[in-house]
């Protein structure tokens, strides 16, 4: 069993103590998001867990917990989102330079196959146009070279809640945003792929295969072969 922790919330940033306690208890409980009356008991015992995939925008509070997971000899991956966006778009994100030190710590302590850089979600706005993304991505890729061999990207998915949130933020901070045609997204993707390759990374795209260009792979949210490599 591979446990993804978590799509629902940022466990490493906000619930590290909870996770540590559940790890010691050997299990946790999960509520079905579509039916709150259904509860599931999930084993966290080393003999039952083949690996963890952690998702976060701020790993710092969770670093001591990773030491405990490692001591149990359970392999894990960390999907780490580092965007370096203007504060109008990311008001609560950790400083990108600090996030890069966390990535380096992961690579040096647990191996370069453990951290995966996520540059997502890609937003097109008056603050972050295509040229911004090219320059911003280049800066981050330079700093992250040697810490990971994969960078995952995705473009804004326009659900109703997403659109409402973007409209509210644009009004509050006086910027505009757009959802450009697929050709423009694919052109940017091709440029980001070249930048990633120049810094020793494979670029993959998450859940939007229609935008793929030559050399860009499809991302795995739960990458079992990578976990296999990490666990030996």
C-alpha cells in the first residue's frame, strides 16, 4: 500500500504533529469526502506501508518527522511546490530561497530521487505573463540543479471555485488574468522543457496530456517506480 499524504490538505506544513502521533499509533482514520458517515481505518504499520508520498509548500515543520519515517525504513517521496510568485498571488507561501534549502536538505540527506519539484499551478496574469514564467523558471531551475531530476508543471484548471477566487484576488490586488489558448500553453511548455533539460531535470505535466509537446512526459502523482528506487 502506498499512502498519498495528502490531496486534501498540506499535512507537512500544518499537521506534522498529528501525523507523527498517528505513525506511533500505527493507524489513522479517514472520512470519505463524498459521504461523511463513512470512516476508514488506514494502517500505518511498516509491514503494511510500501511508501509515502508527501505534498507540501513548506517542508520545514515536517523535517523531524521525515527522520522518524526514515528510521522505520519506509521509503518516501516529497512533491514540493516552489513557484516564487508575487505576493498578490501567493500571500502565504514560504520564501522560495528557504524552500530551496529544504530541497537541498532532502537530496543530501535522503537522496536526489526523494524530492520532486512542482512548478504549479502556472497562472497567466498581468503579474505573471509567459516571459515572467520563462525567467522565473530559469532562476529556480538554476538554484535547484542537482537536487532533483524531475519538475512537474500544470496549468490553471478553471473550475467555478477557481474562477471565483481568481476574480476576487484580481479585484483586491488590481491585476488581470487570462486563460490563454492551448497553443500558447504548449509553446511555453516547450520552452520550460528546454530550460529543465539544461539543468538536469525531466519536465512532466500533470493531468493535462493534451498540452504535451515533444520531450515532455506525463507526471505520476504516485510514482511507484521512483519509490522502488528510493527503497532499494
